[in-house]
């Protein structure tokens, strides 16, 4: 597929988000013109990237984001280097049926990512945390 | 793409427009924290919302509900509607289509 895989590194800070979204828009547009794909991946990438910013601050290297197309599926990976293992994908599913007084926003983004994408995977190897996200574009 | 605005309209509604991500959290919280009564939130031009945006709406709803008021979420786009459905916002907000 022309222009894919695409890969870019982003400073590990929240202000990188607009540039990440632009990169996803450009790259995922080569997989499918359907902006639904961009919305779903943006939600998941934002969630996991912000978790890297918050919970793996010891890693000072930029986060690598890669977009590819494999077997008809769009695939986005985030690689956080020189960090301790932290499998954020293993977070418990929040109880979304609780009354408002008991609702907490924590864990909602990971829950949404699991529900909206076809796969959310975590791997730790050589001091690198890699999160792989997959989604088959709609018809 | 990262265009975002949150604005109090003359009719009393609140309009949230564009791409509501974590980089706009402070701007959004500054406006949501000023609400003191039941407020209709017009989302017809909201293209994207992340968990950060959901969390801010939830926080505002909890605060307003405690004083007998609420947010009413109106005119959702498909992306936003799908996210609200999974987050079960229908259980804690009035949602106008």
C-alpha cells in the first residue's frame, strides 16, 4: 500500500497530541477514507499515549507511532522505550452501570478502546513497552 | 483537526465544537466549572471526544446533580453517540437526539 507503513516519533508530552492526530489522519487515510477509522484509533492512541506520559515518566525517549496495513486490517503500534513494564491494557473494566455518585472516569478510555477496536495487545521486550491496536475498516 | 471551542451561547446553551482531546482539558474545565444550573450542551459540531472529555462531562454532571441540576447532551454525531453508548452515559445524562 502506497506510503505505508508510516512511522514517526513524538515527544512524550500531552502537547504532542495534535501532531499525533495529524499523523494518524494522514496515515490512516491511506488505509480507508472512512473517518470512523481515524476517530476510533485516535481515541485509543490518545488513551495509551497519555498513560505513557503519566505512568512511565522514567523513559525520556520519544514515543514511536507506526501505522501499517496487514491482511486488510489497519494496525497502529506505540513503542515506549527504556521503561519498566506496565501493562495498561490489563486494567479492570469499569462498572458503567453504577449510579452517578459512584461513577469514576478512570479506566473508561481503555474500556472504550477494547470495545471499539478488534484487538488491543501489550508486549514488553528489551525494556520496550509496545501496544498494538488493530481494526478492520468498515464496508 | 485539533480545532476546539467550548462556548456559552446567548440562549443559555453550551456549544462544544471540534476535537475534544486531552490537550484541551484545561480550557474545557475552566468553562464547565462555571456552570451552576441545568444546561443543554449542543454537540452537533463535536467531531471527536476522548475519555478525557467524557471525564470532564461526568465531573460536571456529578457536581450539578448534587445541587439538583444537570447537563442535557443534545445533537450527538455518530462517533460521539457510539462512545456515549459504550460509556453508558444514557444512564446518567439526558440525551436529546
